[in-house]
C-alpha cells in the first residue's frame, strides 16, 4: 500500500509536470512538503542541494530521494517509475508511430497553458524557499549573487563553481546562525554506503568494456550509462553529451525531433533516452527504449544512495551545516535564474500570458487550490485560447 501510494502520487505529477527541472522542484515541494507533509522544507532543501552536487537528472534525483525517505530503496524506485512512466511511454510512442497529431492547435494550446502553470508553480516555490532559507542578510546576498552570475553565465561549470563558493561563504558567514558550537558538538560517525558506490564502479567498468560492442544492446547500455554519469544538473545539459554519444547511430533530424518532443511533454528531459533507444534498436524498440532509459538514470540514483545514508550525519556538523545553509541560499538563487530562463522566457510571450500568470499566482497564494484543479484550469484555458 505504501509503495502504491508513492507510485500513484509521482505518476500524477509525471502526467502534468511541464517546465523542466526547476518546475519539477516546485511541483514536488507543493505536493510533498505543503500538501502531504512527507518531509519538511529543511529536509527537502537538503535533497535539492545534494542533487546539485551529483551527476544525473537533478529533479528525478530529488524525486527518488523523497521516495527513498518515505519507503526506502523500493520507495525510491516507485517514485522514479511513477514520475518517468508517462514521458517514457509518450516518447516511445512518438519513436514508433507518427506524431502528426502533436501539431494540433488545441494540443499546442493545452501545452502552452501548462507551461504558464509551471511559471506560477516555480515562482511560488522560489519565493517560499527564499523566505525559508534567506533570512540572514548574508544568505540573501548569496542568493542574489548566485542568480546574477548564473543569468550572465548559465553554464554547468559556473553552477558547480557557484555552489562551491556558496558553501565556503556559508561556512564562514552563516556558522553562528546554526546555534551549535563545535566545542559542544559530538559528531555522529559518517558512514557512506559503499555497496552502492561499488555498484556504480562496476557499472562504469562494464560500460567501458561494452562501449565498442557495435550494434549491440550492451553498447546502448554503455553509451547511456556514461552520459548519465557525466551530466550535472540534468535537463537541457544532457543534449550535447547525448548528441556526441549516439549522434552516429541516429540521424540529426531524428535526434532533434526527439529533443523537441522531450521539451514539449511532462516529466524529465532524460526520458529522451526512450526515443533514442527505440530508434537505435529497431529489432525490439521497447527493449532498446527500456535499456537506454534505465542506463541513463542509473548512475545518478546509485550515487544518491551513496550520499543519502550519511547526509543527515554530515549535515548535522556545525560547520558543514553552515556550508549547507550557504548552498541552500545558492539553490534559491539557482531557482531565480531558472525561473527567468527557461521557465518564464519560454512560456510568457504576450500580455495575456502575463495576466494569466498573475491571476494564477494570486489564486494560488490566496486560496491555495489543489494542484489538480490548477492543472485542469490552465489546460482548459490553454486549449480554449487556441480557438481565439
């Protein structure tokens, strides 16, 4: 019953979570922190911060961590399957059939309406996390400077550097806020889960052995596992690595078609692997799609399992806790920058769009409607605007 509950909650979000990783983080917070109370803001922020330092699909790793927090490893798997299944099935279907119906003005309008909802959700999540984690002047400054730097240079290298700098600044400037002195603190031993680290190392070794096994399922596993091991932050960052890895196996037109479809459907961008895997392994498209999808998600989840066991013990240490407070403030800044691009800039293209976003945000803050009601409302409005 517990695993079905986790699966069904994430499945519902996987059906409506448009807008990319920043929007997914907003949806997760609203559903699991505000509505279901499965965890609090501090625990949630720690999962978001941890995911930023691990390679793999950032928002899916946060979802996996929430499922793990609720129901252990099986709970994490239930969360992953539920959240990824809709996008996996849609992209697999697009790979093996015609997607001409996708050009329908009504369908396009519905998707646009849901993108506007993503703007509302990300704005709400960003504002709420700012109030929670940026109460000190130094924390506010870290958030603002992070947003400014990432808006000017949105590269993943910049993001990693900014988070490291924020950790150092937090350790120096926010230590007194944590309320625990190093002298009064007895540290809890840090125990990394080496079993998951060993499995990751085995997977990496196998991928290097299989990478040259041309025209085989082993090569598909190897290529997508290596991509999943190297991408930090997920989302659109996966595109150049995937293009380099499998560009010779699919035409550029098919690759760009799959990428465009992955942007227009709900769920994680990494589900693009389903489209590419089905396209590469024509003998059994469903097998190719499944292996490619599992391989690209697997490294990030294994590394999250290495850190999750010891994350509480690590984060309780005063200086590390202060460093994490700095990272949390930087994550707020990261959300600010992601709110502008791509969430806001790709969705709000007219005065009417902005008006709908303002109305939706106002209704959300005043009446706090259920997320399903918001989804239905924005989908109907978006589809209705297609007739205007």
